[in-house]
C-alpha cells in the first residue's frame, strides 16, 4: 500500500518509513526539512519537500497518485514542532504548524486523498495527571501550548470523523528514545537543537560534550526523589503505527496511549547510562523546575489489547544501549 508520511525525514517519521518498506508498503515522505536535512531521507524512498500549509501541493500529490492507478491508502502524520518550552514563548508557531497545518492536511485528504490517518499525538494533552498510570479517558488539560496544539488537532479529527467519515487513530506517546537497529545504515537517532531530552543529554556527558548532567530536584515523592518518566523505544513506536494503520480497516476511530508500561526515574536513567557507557557521568543537583510532575507514566493496556502491540524494548539498559551506539557513531 502507498502511504504518505509527513515529517518523514525526522527521527520518528523516518524510522516508521523504513518499517513501512520492510513490511512491503511504499512510503512517500513529505517534509519541509525545517528540523532535518535531505540526507536524512532514507535511500530509495520517494520524497517531496513541502510544508503542511501547502494544501495545493498536498492535493496534487494525492491526485497524481490516483491518476497513476496507485492511490494512497493512508497517511501517517508526524510533522510537528515538539518543544514544550519553546511553545510557551512562541505559541503562534505551534498553533500555525501543529493545528492549522493539520487542518490543511485533513482538507487535502478529504478533497483528493485517502480517508485513513494515524496521528502522532502526545501525552502532553493530559497535563498534570490525576492518576498514574494515565488511561486514555483521563482529563485532557494541557499545561503548555504544544499540548494544546495537539489536542486541538485531535478535536478536529473527531469532527472530521463524525461529519466526513475520516478514519483515524490518535497515538499519544511519552518519551521516545533509543535508535533503530538493522536499518539501512542511515544515522538516525534522537537529537535536538537545542537538546532538552534526558537520555541524549546524559549521553552527551559520556561523550565529553557536556561537563555534567543536571538533576532538577531530588525531593519528589518517588523512590529516589527524582522525577519518573515513561520511555518508549522508537522501534516499538514504529510497530504501533503500522498496527494502528491496519486496525483502521475495522475501526473508524481509535485513541491509544503508547509507553513502556513502567516508568524510570532521572536517577535510574543516569545509572543505566553509567552501566552502558562505562563513564562516571557527573551529576549536578539543581532546584525543581516549575510545572514538572513527579510521575508521568502511560497505561498502554488498550494498545496491547486492541492493536496486539508487544513492545520489544522494555529494559532501560537496552533502550540506552541502542541510543549510545548511535551517539558514538554521530560524534
């Protein structure tokens, strides 16, 4: 099946595009390269450079595929800005791309494209959790513009489903980590500029690119006093997206959390990186950051039950090991 992958030159989208090829699908990557580069597009996969707001180009892509006799069977939508901190400084950037851009994509799909979409959502739609692990029916109250921009996109999907019959799966995931193994040799791993995610930051210390890892607070109500987060390996995430796309054959609407099934504290991540890398990784204690919940862990029971999803990377050391292998090659 031919599949459009928006944001497919990125870490997650590119990993999923490779999985599509491995399973016999024909992905076309659509990306504006604002947070990636042309050499990050996997070899042998068709690519079109463009932004979400270019509805005319999107419609042309769908129309050309239909006329060729090989129309698109679905869309996997990853194109988004994801930095929560930046979203509180530049909210318009996030609503314009993540929300309005998604609307442009949906309108193009309704005009000339397929009626099945898997949406890359986020745990940020929940905000401060009232219960842990977080179920899909938990209260939706984002605490930043990033989470709000994704929640608004989910609301649009709901209405497009009711009014136009658009089938969709919204996958809400937490901290994506690790690096895919056995891919086509393209260097693909988790890295951001500026970097804000814990595992890449810890590995930067092991590589000598940073002097120490900063721990923001050690007095949380957790086993070791540091925050606990849910980490999911990018390859497990890719598998879930393919399962969700297949599930839309029999479901017209799905919402699932994706996570490891358990959480790991900041201190546990640091200790894991020390074991994996063999480096001491000095740590500095800093005051808490405002708005950091003590525990954020997903309940993935629904994805396991309804998608048949079985995460392969549930051990923290294995997740960190794959990330470490990629980071060593990168630097």
